[in-house]
C-alpha cells in the first residue's frame, strides 16, 4: 500500500533504489584486480600464489600474479568465464598446487612467513601488472606440456626467470 502523501512515482523510485542497494550489498560485483571479491576468496588465491611461488624471487611471484590476472575473462581459459582471480586460480587442472597433498606449502602454509605476506600484498592490490601476455608457466626443470600448443592456440616464450619459463599464447589462423 502506497502511503497517501507520497506520489506513486516517488514511491516506486524509492523502492527500486532500496532493491538495488540490497542486491549490491548481498552480491557485490567481481573485479579483475580483486577489489570486490570476498576476503575468503582472496585468502584462497593467496594460498595458491604462496604454494606455487614459495622459495621464488619477488619477480617470479609477480610473474605468477600476472598470469592469474591475465587469465581473467581470457577466452582460452574456461571459455572466458573466469570472472575474477579466484576463478582463474581454481579453474580445474590449471595450478598443480591446488589440493596437492605432496606440496608442503599447500598442505601446511606458513601464514606468518615473509613470503605469505608478500603474496597477500600482491593479491590484495599491491601488484602492477608487468606482462599482459603471460598466461602459462612451468618449472624450467620440466618440459613444456604438449597440450599447450593445440589447434586453436600456440605458445611462445615471454620471459625466463631463475625457476620458471613463462609463456603467452596466440590464436592460430584457421
């Protein structure tokens, strides 16, 4: 029932504003850089970054963060359905450390370590993307997986670090 002293159009506008406010409060928008995703999701991404880069240099940690950011909304990863860095980090089969019971940094992360805090700082917005092309990486002691080059994409080396070889991808002309 509309209060008698409020014109119907004003009442409807107020109702719409209230509904939109509730929707934004309950379902905040995702953001590529992780500004609006929930703290639990950010902590989960920090765990992936930490498990993948413990014992690595700051440069390498930044490279892996670049890869996470570059995979958001990239058509080559989950057909572009990664809405945020959490989706990119937890896309099945993408980061070997996820649920790896043999990776001590995944099983028992050192939350008080300097490396953990560096990973937190990167994920929570303290990272300026250095390389917009990087989407894959592997330890230099292992060969590149053969399925990275396929009928749709081919890889190329973007950068090499002490521990990693970092790759970008290009669409193949059909």
